[in-house]
């Protein structure tokens, strides 16, 4: 699934920051990441933070016994393995933060048409503009966007709005969504192949991971585990709470194709506290659609939804 | 009749529409030009106080004008909106405006801060938390913050029985209402401990429990506090410095006096 | 009634009313006015230009001006803003359902503080009026823009801002829940709980009725199965019972 992620190699229980050629160049020349980050920001965001995360991760990995020495683990596996073990909370955070960082930066390309500028308080009153560029050229992809969101304008609006509305740390993802729940697939289809019919936008907060299979049903599983005696009324139709959990974690297979990190560290230095909208608009112009297309699973145009 | 008219007109005058403006700190002018020696440069101070507070309050003004909350203080607004599922964005700006102000209120210049220290009364209470010196309080609080992810404010609160506790409020969490403390992390795996805490909270909400916590000390670890002076990864450096600027006289006074 | 132009006549009118019995008692002011009657007519008369006068006001007056007959009628004021406002609220009736603060000290004070360069204002909530004012601003500052285009532009801006606020509200809630917040007042939950109360009653009633239905169908098992008359009786009685229970 994440073949193009380069953090796969793991020797002697260590992960290292993948080598990103264009970023190495920026580091050497001291130039800006055109149209999005100043040199200072990209240095701290990618090199310093990335190295911090990977060295902390390696440190914790060397202290745990969850890994067998003769096997190679992907970062994804580490994230899933550590997720439900409270002792590995920090390890899990480092691993998912490292994964998220790479996933975000990987899909960016420079675009010198944008200006990196600090905004002042007046920016809060401005109505976001409608003009934008960097529209994906792939026809099938555009068609899929139109099918799922209505139009490219609506898609961009939704993406930017979801990102801007996050108050603390967080990431907004564009995902390909399987039409059927994994639970259903397990039971009914022997070959267990998810079919992707829809694109959707999902948020995760505070270094959360985008993995519905791991997250769905956690609360109900925990309830069963603790054999909690809940007063259940036979006549009750179910609560809003249950419905919300079931919708939020419906255990459909999600494949992320694009992510935007909207945590304050990404925009504070270059755009200031008032510049989140500008930052997001710039990110849009810097999305490398080729990378996004490579991540895209095959589309199925069927109508059954479960 | 005349009396009631004048009183009414007075009330109207107080209620007249105004926008939220940044509260004036005692040493504002000095800090704006010189910063706080090793903690904030003047730019760091401008960004983390003037601009950030302005950002929060302007958003608060935009979201509350023309509503029942328009004439209220951020503190009142945060209490008014904490329980309402559709007003959480308003809560965010009100609560953060309060938290940021609360944090800044306890700061002072290094020379003045050096002269102050936690009162004996405060230290006696901290012993119940296995903290026997200022140094170990620092260590404990810094440790909690270094192990937290994302944005937040770590509060030392005085609870109903007058004992002291730590409340690590993620993002905009408020120490004043348990339903919105935001001390859990449901973003990754949910373990048994977290689940039980969550269930406990739900039960308290169901019972309509009151919350009597009062904050005594706050350490903000929002990125904006350190990003300009210590960099994106400067959290620990910032945490080591910030303790030299706490005016303990103010913190001591926040404690319930017998 | 004809418009009374002469306030001086008040004493005369009141006396007549008293005489005819229309007024039972003397008004309190009657004796005072009788003692000190108004000396001159207080009604201001429009200036009548005289052809040979050197009065400077003459220059201001259009030649052959005639005082219209309905000078005392309040003229119909027509503003383009009203048309836009009507259109907007006709198309967005739910905007009227939003609570509006009616306390205002100085009518246009707030509008004077606003700068319609942007739609969002610090002193005024975002509402239909914002669309009206923004449309007016656009027309004034862009001569080539038709009123329809200007209205459309500002309407779209309005939607954009509303959408963002809705997103903010939704995401802030989701984000704080992910950090362990419990939000007490959930409107959806309240609605559903209310609905459940009624549904529960219906389920209980339904179960009762099903039992009766089953019992009576057992009783009448002598009658050939599918007897139309039997079925019809059952159905009407079921319906009646439900109606009675509901009362």
C-alpha cells in the first residue's frame, strides 16, 4: 500500500528520515521552498523535527520487545502494533508523526508564483478569493473529484475550510473510501477486496492516524472487555452516541492520497498567526498531483453501498 | 419613574456594542520594545501576546456580535458555551483568550521574579503530590509537558477539597469545567484507563456535578509561545527558561487563603 | 377625518363636543385654554413667492410650482436596498429564523463604523443586511457591474463565510471530543430522546393491540379463514382503540 514511502528500510531496529532530493538541495543552497516555506521553516520542520522524531523513535524501539530481530517492519506496522499498547504511547506518537510528516512533505512541489508573506489582523475579515491555479490535469481523477465533491472549486473549498477550522495540531486528509465496511467484506466476500468508489475528506488531530480498521469499534470492544453493565432499555432505538461512533469509525477501508499538515508550526514562522488561510491557499498551489495520482487506488464505479 | 429611566439608560450605555480588545499588561510597554530578556524577544512577545491575543479576541468578536454573548467577557463566554455542541468554536476563542491572559498575568521580569518564591502554604500543599521543592515542581511539570503532544496548557489547580492537582488541558481545554478539561487523548489507541476516565466523565455530566477547580498556575505550551525564539523544536529550551519569569507573589495570592 | 390644520380651533371643537354631549366632562386643560387662548396659528405655511419680491428665497423656487394636493401625505420612500433585502430574505427564509439583537442606541451608528470593502464586520453580525450593504458597495465602486451581478457576488461571499463558520463549529466539536471532552447539550440527542418517549408509547400500544388481534383471531377460528367481515371488524376496532388511547 505504501510502496512509494521510503521509510521502509529498517536495519538494526532503526528508521531514518528518507532522503528528499529537492529538500537536500534547499538545505545546501539556503534557498526557500519556493511558494510555501522559508528556508528556516523547512529546515526546522523537515530536517530538525524529522531527525528528532526518528531518533526518539529509534531510541524507544531499542527499549521495547515488540519487534522480533529477524523481521523487517514497516513504519505502518509499527504504528499498528503500538497503537493499542498503553506502554508504547510515546513510541506510537513518534512513529505516526514521522509517517505523517513524510506523507505531507512528499506530495509538495515548489511553485514560485506564490508569495510567502506575513498577514496582519485585517486578514481575518477578508473573504477568501475564488481564483486559484494548480488544477489536476488527469481526466479520470478530475471526474472522480467531480463525482465525489461536485466540482474542483467545492473540493478545494472543503479541503481548505476543514484545515483552517482545526484549532490545534491536526492533519486534513483526502482519502479514497471503500464503499463497503470491512466488517461486511469479511463476512460476505471471500476475496476481501475493498472497492473504492468515493473520495472523501477526513481530519485527524494531535498526531492521530488514519486507520479506521484499528480505530473502529474500540469503544464497544472496551465495553465488552470490561463487561460493563449498562442499563439497556429494550424499547430504546439506540442512542445518538452509538450512531456517532458507528459513523465516525465505520471501518471502511480508507486509502490516503493527500494530506495537509495544518498544525501551527507549519505557518506561524512564515505567515504569522493571522496567515493560516494564506498558508492553505499556498499549499494548494504547491500540491504535486503526480504523487497524489500514484497513491490513488483503482476506481470502481459501482452503486452498492453498505 | 425618572430613576428607572436613568438606570436603564446607564445599563444601555454599558451594553453598547464594543469589540474585544487586548487587556493591558503592567509591563506591556517595556516588553514590547525589549521583550523579556532570555524568554521572549520583542518579536516573540509581539507574536505570542499582542498578535495571538488579538487573533483570538477578533475572532471572538466576529462570532459573538449580535448574539447574547456580545457584551460578555471571554470568561463568561467560555462558561456559557462550554456545554453547547454547536458553539464549540466560540468556546475555543473565549477559552484560549482566557488561558493566554491567565498565563501572561503571572509573568514578570527576571529580576523581579527572582525576589519572589512559592509561599510555604503552597509548598505544604504540594508535598501531598510528592513535590518537596520548587525544583521538583519544575521537573514534574516540564516532564508532563514534554510527554504531551500538540498544543495545550498545563494547569496546577486547587480542587474542591483544597488539595492541588495537575490538569493537562489539550488545546483550548478549560480548568473550570470537567466536561471540557480535555485531558484525554482518543486520537490513537484507547486503553482501559482512558476508557474508564471517559465513562467517569460521562457519568459526572449525567449527574450534573459541579466543578469547583480553580487554576493557580498555568504553563502554556502552544507552539506560538516558543516558535519565534526557540524554533519549531524549542519546547524543552523554552520550558527551562519560563520558570525564571514566574511572579510567585501572584501565584500565591491565587490560592484560597484561610 | 379631514386633516386638522388649525390647532387654534381646539377650544371651539371641544366646546361643540361638550354641547352635543360627545364629551361628558370638561377636559383638564379646558379652563386654562379658555383663560389663555392660543394667540396665533402654530402651523407653518409654505412660503408663497411673490413675483416682484426681492426675497432671496425666490431664487430657490421653481417657477410655476404648485403645492401638490397630497402635501400632508407621507411620500412612499423607495430604496434599492429594500428591493435587495426583500429578494434576499425571500430566497433565504431561514435567515429570518436566526436570533437578532434589536437593542440599538443610535440607528445608523453601527453602519457608519462599517467598511464594506469586506463582507465581515467587527461591529455587526453577518446576516442579510451584510449582503445588501456589500452589494451597494460593489455597485458604487464598480460602474460596470450590474445590480444582479453585484448581488450574486456578495451572495456567494456570504455563502462562503457561512460555510466556513459551520465547518468551524463542526470541527471544533469533533476536535475537542477527540481530546476527551464531553459536551452536555446535544440538540440531536435531545430531539431523539423526546422522539423516543413517544415511540415507546406506540410500541407498548402496538404490542397490546397485536395481542388483542391475535386473541380475537383465535376466538373466531370457527369462521372460515379469510372471512372478509371478520377482518373488517377487527381493523376498525383496532383503529378506534388507538384513537381512544391517544386521548
